[in-house]
C-alpha cells in the first residue's frame, strides 16, 4: 500500500513543481500567475460548454495515449501518432466522400472503422520493420510522420481538394464539405460534446481489458517483459511486436477520424504542417500517457488535464494576452518533471524497503517491461503559378546542376552540424530525441540577437550557449537521474517547440528579415570553373561544418576522451571498472551534442535570415535518423546529410523549373524521408548500434 501511494504521489508532486515553473514563466511574461491559472481554469471548466470543449480537446489525447500504453507494454515506442492520426483521417474522409448518402447509423461506424484501419496500417509498418528488418521503431515512426504530412498536403491540394477552391483559384488545402450523415452526433445541445468522447473512453477501457484480461494482452506484456523468455515459451515475438504497434496506431487513427467528423467545419483542412491538422495530438498523447502512468484507464483523467491546459490557454490569451503557446511549453515541462520523477520514486522506494517499511516480495511494483529504449541492431508551399512547359533535359544542364549542388550543400549544413553532435552523444550511449527543440530555441535566440544588435557572430555564440544550457538540463535528467531517454527527449522537444513559439509571439510578433551570413570566397579554389562557386563560395558556418568532420573522426578515434566515449557507449560497467567516469563522460558528450545542435539552429536561421514558429519542421528528428543512416561514423553521417540536402535541393529545383506539376510537389517532398526509411532497411542488419545506447548506468 505504501509503495503504491509513493508511486502515485511522486509523479503528482512532479507535476505540481512543473506548474510552479509555469507560474514563474507567467511572472517573467509580466502576468500574474494567480490571474493566469484562474483564466485557464475558467476557460477549461467555467461552464458546461467549456467543460464539453475540454472533453473534446482531450478525446484524441485519450486515444493516442491508450495506444501508447499498448505499445509500451510490448516494449516498443510509438512516436508516429501524428502520421497515424493523418492516415486515419484521410481514409475516413475518402470513405465519407465515396458514400455520402449512407444513413448516419451506417456511415458514422464506417468512418470510425476506416480511421482504425488507416492508423493501424501506419502502425503496422514500423512494427513490421522493427520485427522483421531490425529497423528502430523510433526512427521509422518519425520518418513516417514526415511522409504522411506531405502525402496529406498532396491529397488536399490535389485529388481531394474542394472543387470550389480550384475554380476560385484560392487553392486552400481542404476537402469539400462532408456529408451531414458522417458527422458525429452531438450528445448535449448547445455544447460541442459529441459521440467521439464516449468512443475514446470506451477505447481506453478496451485497451485495459485487452492488456490484462485476454491471452493476446498477456502475450504482448510477456514480450515486453522479456522477449527471450517469451520466445522460449513458444510465443511469436515478431508477430506480437507488429501487433502492438498496429493496435497503437489503430487508436490514433480513430482519433484522426474524430478530428475530422467531430469538427464544426465539416471538412478536412490543413495549413501544410502536421500540427495544423492534428494540433500536435500525436505528441501530446505521449504526454498524457506518461502522466497517466502508462496505464490506459489513468490516461483518461490525464488527457482531461492536458485538454484543460490546451483549452484554457485560449482564455489565457484572451484575458492576459499571453500566447497560447505557453500551454505547449508547459506540456514539455510536465513531461520533463514527470519522467525525472520515476528514478526519484525508485530511490525513495528502495530506501524505504531497506528501512524495512514494506516487504519487497509482497508489495511489488506494477509490471513493466525491462527496458524502454533502442535495443535493436540498426544501421540505423506550393507554386501557384502556371510554369512554362519544360523537359527533364532542362535540369541536366551544367549551370542548373551546379546551382543544385550549391543549394544542396547549403541545405545540408544544419543537418550535418546537428547529426555530427548527435553522433558523439549516441556513441556514449545517450539518445536525444529533443534535438529539434534545442535547434528551435537556439534559432530563436540567435534570430533575436541579430534583430536587436545586428551582430551575426554574437548570435552564433548565443545559439551555442542555448545548446549548452539545454545540454545541462538533458544531462541532469538522463545521466544524473537516469530517466528514460526516449521520453525525456520528447519532453525537451515539446518544451523547445512551445517556448520558442511563445517567445517569438511575445517578443517579435510577426517575422522580420535579418542579416544573413555572407558567403566567403576561398582564394584560388573559388575560381575553379563551375565547381569553385558551388564548393568554395559558402558561408563560414558551412566551412566549419565540414571541418568538424575530420575533427570528430579524430576525437572519437584518436584521443583518450574519444576512447572513453566509445567504451561507455558499448559497455559502461567494464569502462567503470577500468576507472572511466561513465557519468562524467556521458555528460560531456551530451554537452558537445547539444552545443552542436545549438550551432545548427543558429546556422539555419542565419542562412534563411528569418524566424517563424516551428522553423525546423522536424529537422532535428532527421538529424537523429542520419546518425543511424551513417552507422555512427562521421563520414557516413556526412554522406547522409549531403544526400538529404541534395535530394531536397533537387526537388526545389524541379519545382522552380516546372518539371514537377503543382499537385505533385508534395509527393516529391516525401522523397528524402522515404529514401531514409529504405536506407535504414538496407543497413539494419549490416551495422550495429552502440550496445549501451539508451541504457542508463548505475553502480547499484
């Protein structure tokens, strides 16, 4: 009893501390915390209609969160909620458009079933890749997020676009108004409470019954607890891993259908980004699942809490003019504090056990998989004008090819900087999924410094400093507290996404152009015909990025510090027995990795000369994938970054030349992510991840 009480109170206390941190943020923004939280509470629970709005906002979080718990129990991590939501929404929309005259009693179940199937397929793909090709599910789900965003844009700007938008020439990416028969019935007049809310609650209850009351659930939990033991017992481990992610994705797919058919607009519409449609429910669902103790039932009140934060943030903005992005930053803070509370809870329970206050054997913890992390071997705006008719041969001219190469090198620079740093971090055994959040924060602060001072190099230093600060935070969470790396990184990402958005809207408001890094010609080399301008007329950060490749090779392969990094990434216990400080080495590697991510964010904004919310659009996640793509070797990482940059540059060049039609540009933009997934499949069985990657170290 005491142990269960501690297990419940410690995360709750962590959430309270996180909210206190949020109060500090309100003070820093010049708002009263009391007034701020009062406004948020009133916005979420101030009337029956507001409570209904909160429940509706929580609905996709309940579904995604319940799905996350299913995956977790099988010891797999589903970061692909965004793609699975989109897949469910698209397939259900196609069904509604195909059968608009079906009666409500048939069409509503049909669209929900279509959502389940669409999300399930997008979940089964990374599940099968992990089970049968040893491709890390974190990376494959991240890449599929990027793929599905572009696929959604293609469909909503092309085959599924409202014919009126084509006739009017406005080309807003949205479908035509969907049939009334497909919309989820309202349960209470005068409110937004619809059928999707009880559907989500029943789905969460169903997830609980599946996991703890059926043979299938027992097999999933057995695989999560020990795949080797499950295999020895005759269970099909590969099939159960695939099933776990398929079930997780199917619940997210239902959430996608509910987002479309529970909306007031009665159509599917996007602004071109995943968050523009999903509202980041794929990531916020992870937050809800984590706060709910990764239990389907407790995910329901947890999702209501985060739904209240998101709904209340609108009232906060209306009353105190504090941007609603504060709620996103708060979500990230709560993830960080709750994840960090897990090892603290374990320490308290061990201390009480040693003091004899409860019996270990009779008061056991809730069953959990042995590890939640990477354990597999892995190598791991649309042009609206009507262009002239061109041929592919126009692309294969010397001037165009040289320009494409130059653009590819420029586009590769932020990827290269971030992935080189992440290579150092992962070689020490630490995975950081928060790279994108670090890049966003450093990009904003670098932009703000240039905007205020005009000093480019001060902006670069500030970007690196922001990376170091975030590295200190991440190192404390994952190295000192031994918190789960995958979820901690997601917390850092959400925090960086929300805080950069909040600061931009508060301090700047609308995007303003700033000075960009000038190109510097290298004497003699820049005069080489054709190649000179492409390779040797770059900005200094691009030169620095490529100089850091041999530097990283030398660091990892020719120095004592590099040997220590590699040893703690392969066998931390052995390294510790030889006198290597595992924590100090990993902490130093994290600082290097995050400072490089900060430099990448500064390079991005100083190359573009502009900042806007979510500027990176997932670049940090791609940088993490490039480390696997490059087999944890700096040269391989460079090849991956250049390939990614050149593919992106080629797509942009084809769009500019008119080779790609207007409604095909989004399909072409999928190419880099698709190529990355294919490369991961090819390399998966040929190279191995650092043996201790994501594994915390403790002498006890």
